[in-house]
C-alpha cells in the first residue's frame, strides 16, 4: 500500500474507532456525566469505549500529521477528509452534551419562549435529562442565527436522534466554507502552489475538528466558517495592508455608470464581508472581536486621507455587519438578548483556562496559608483586561499600517483563547484556522496544541481538567516558565538592536 493509502485508511480506521467510542462511552442521552475517571470502569462498556477513544484519536492524529507531508493533489485531500467525516457524522455526540442543549434551546424557540430569559428546564424540554446539569437552567448564550437553526432542526423531528443529525448540517456548512475560504486567503497573502490545500488539510483534518466540531456539533464551526469567508471576500487591503495600495487599478468594466466603477466594486466587497462577519456574530458573539480590524486596515493602508479611506470602508462594512444580526433578531423575535446571557458561560472552573489556572493556584496558596480567599474571579478579570489591551494595541498597529487586519484577527484569536475565563477544546479551532493561513512554525505548533486539546474531554463530555484540579499548579508553573523565557529573549534582543 502506498503512503497515501496508509494515511487515508489509517485515518478512516481512527474515525471509525472514535465513532465506536461514542456509542460505547460517549455522551448518550441516558448516560449521566461522570464524577470521576474511575466511573468509566464501572460502566459495562466503559473500558472498551475508553480504549477505542484512545486508539482512535492516536490513529486519526497520526494519519492527519503524516498526510500533511504528502505531495498529494487537492482532490485527494478533499476525498480523504470526506471519507473520514462519514463515521463521525453517524457518531453519537462526542466530547460534550451541547447538541442536546441546542435541541432544547430550539424547542424553546419553537414553543415561543425566550431562550435568552429562561433555560431548557422552563419548557420543560422533552430531552431535558440529556442536557448537562449546568445548562438546564441557563439561558442560551448564542446569537439569533444559531437559535433559528436549532429551532429548524427540532421542528420537523419527533425523535432526538433526528434533531442531532439535523443540527450537524450547519456544522458541515461551516466546514465547507472553511474549505473554500482557506485556500483563497493563502493565495491572497502570497502562498505558493499547494499551500492552500495544505492549510485546509492542517485545519479540516485535525482531530479536534472532526471529533469536537463535527461529532460534537458545536456552533463554532459555522461561526468560524462565516468569519473566515468574510475575510476572504474583503478587499485586498484587509489581507495585505499597505502592500495592496501598490496593486495596479482594476480594469474598467465594459458596463458604464457609477454602479460598475471599481470603487463600487470595492464597496460591494466591503458589504459582502460585513454581512458574513455579521452572520458570524449572529451565531456567536465571539466573532465581534474580529470586526474592527478590516475597516481600520483601510485607513492604515492609505498614505494620505486616512479618515476618508476609513469611512469609505467602515460605513458599508459596519452597516452590513450590524444589519445582519439585528434583522435576524427582529425577524425571529429573539432580539439581541444573547449579549446579557453571555455572563453565564463562566460558571465552570477548570485549569484549561490560563487565567483560571493562575487563580486556582493562588487560591490553593491562600488556603495553605490559612486564608479563605477565592482568587479565580480577579484572575479572570485580569485576563479579560489583558485581552482588551492586546485588542487595543493591535487596533493601533493596524491603523498605523504596521500590521495587517488578517494578522491582527489571528493574534486577537490567540489572545482570546489564552485570556478567556473558560476554555473548551473546540475554542482552539479559531486560532488554528488563522494560523494555518500564515503557515510556518507557529502554524505547526498551534496545530499540535489544538490536536492535543482534543483529549481534554472524555468521550461523554466530562472535562479532564474538572477531574484533575491540582494540575492547575503545573499549568501555572508552565505559564511562568514561558513568560520568563519570553522576557529573557526580549531583553536579549534590545542591546542587539541598539
């Protein structure tokens, strides 16, 4: 068998084993979440399910990483990824019980209740027992587009499994958008032949995507697909900054009139990008972090008259970006209440979030000293403050033309993952996708970390960090070591530059 054949069928075997693990030890409706890792062994198929999970992730991870090195055609890569997706589409929910939450939130919308005011228990949802206890009384933190899609998946379904399958359709749309947009972003930023296909493989073939986005069914897939597609449709200034200003002007179209002028074409691209970015916000508010940078890039690339250039970009972009979620909220009757429901998403305490890990460690030290002090809230607040500072610094750099909007969105996505009060494995897909566009060592390191994050949950959705809280100390020490290395490297560069 050729190397390509070994990669294809090893990945298929891994996906099949992971799917088997979902039916043996996954987030099945009747299976309660675990309270300890030992509980796996008390289930009839627990040991077998855990073995299938570990072996499946290992095979899938090997095939993905080995396939990255193959000199394979784009068509072969697409066919292989589609083949791997089949078992995962037919799997039970994996890595979390969020698909059941989505179904119950859709049932709330279908029943005319406000999902931003009450949780699934208020209906009560017919599948409430399948929802994780944390989310049964929690309002939905998602945008109107996500809730409309959830309602559409529930309305025609008399059975939960039908709704689960239908809820995976938006995930497929998001992944298809990613597969379309990533090669275009790579080509627009100067990637060589085949670089776009390799970037798509690095993202879409990553075990994190198949296991947590496809089998887990998370809204993040659609949000990210819309966001990356919006960046791909934006004018060149978003992707290449001031370098795009030296591009030759586009040819005048054969049709006459202001509607067909190059300026009008650019405005249409701003509106299209804004509509897609706004749709991403209408799925998850996290996408708001990306909105300021494209318009700022137009001002940053202008050598003169920066403010007029900024306004010409910001007006169509902001109008389309704001109109999309607002119109969806008005048409659906849901409004924009998800902004207030976001406060409920930080109610878990796990060391997978760096600020939370630091806060947990400080709390342990305080208790060892005989003090009753919870350092997690202030540590999380500091993390949010750091994120805001990073976002502001990036905005200034984009405005000054020293950083492209694409690079800024990439950096702010990394900062959002590192500084967020809560981290779930699928959150890492956003920086993974954008780092893959840039390529290089950073993309490879990010891909390895994202793949490793796949194993931060057990098949049934129980978080490994929740079962291993003392590891917060090790995470804090690792963060301190990384910060020290960064500081030493930075101070060594200063004399050399002088």
